[in-house]
């Protein structure tokens, strides 16, 4: 199903300047896969080379971090809000 | 150039002092690509440390949603250095992801807080000027 994904400013230049994009998928894994297929420039900033989620990126479905749900197997339903957020940290 | 209202300037410093002895942090919003700060969101330091800071992603999510409602974006982050200069540490540089963000440092080492701002692009640090807008300046 079509899902709207909110992008951080960091990724927008790789997605034609859009703040959010609509891609298709029934799980977070499928949504991310569709996103990087459509906007290949986002891949290296979202995923590690082994296909796992980059540690500097957090993916939320509504108010929940997918790492604490079922990660890439987390289902998305009609009306869910998917957000990709940068990690913000330092020393 | 970073331009911010005096209220936000004072809010950042106040939040950093309140956070002592730990580092304190928060997010800044405005039009992406500009240095015009219109919103300041003090956050918790999830690392609860005098040497590190980390913003809980759920706080970033809520700030992002509020910014979106206001037609702006998160365009920067501020954090304190409790005992060192207002200059990005190697950890700050390693974790600075967004070339369009403003990385604001508040040093509390000396009697008077020192606020400085930087862009960090591919590990390269560039200082920018910080302009605090008083009411008189805003009216002009």
C-alpha cells in the first residue's frame, strides 16, 4: 500500500528536495527498499552495506521506533506515519 | 551566519546552565538553508553525561512534527561544553550528519557563557558569525 515517509533535511537533496515521499510497502523493510530503489542517493545514508539500518538513522512508525518493534518486519497500515530521523549526538 | 532572537539566545544559555554538571542540548528550527532561527526546543540529554550528549529520537520526532506544522524544519542543534572551548570536539564532528545544519556550542568553562556556531561538512569545521537580534534590531 502507499505510505508517506517523512524525510529529514539530510536526505532531501537526494529526493528532489521533497520533505516527504510516497512509496509502496506492507512492512518497514519494503518501504525502505522502495525508497532507496526510487532515490538511490539515500541508500548509503539509511543502510549499512549489509542492508541493516544505519546507526545514525532512526525509523519511526507513528510514535514507535521500529528497532523496538519488529525492525524491518514491522507492518505498516493505511494511515501510518513513517518518519526517518537523524541521530543527534556528540560530545 | 546564524541569526537568532535574544529570547532564544538566553533560552539556550539558561538550559545549558540548568543542565550542569551534565552537558545540555536542544534543537533549533527555521527555514532550511537559512541561518534564521525561529524556534528553540530544549531537550533532555539522554546520555546524562558531562562528556557526551544524545537527544532521544522521540524528542526529535516531536520537534520535527511541531516544526512541520509551523512550516519550518530542524536546522540546527545546540549543546554545552562544561569545561572546554565552544569548539566542536572530534565526537561532535564524527556525528555531525547534516551539511545544512548549524552546530551551536555553548561553553560554560569561564564565568561568562560563550556561544559560537559552526557548519560541519565532511568533517570540515567552518565557524560562522552569530547575530543576536534585540527588539531594536528586529524593528529596523
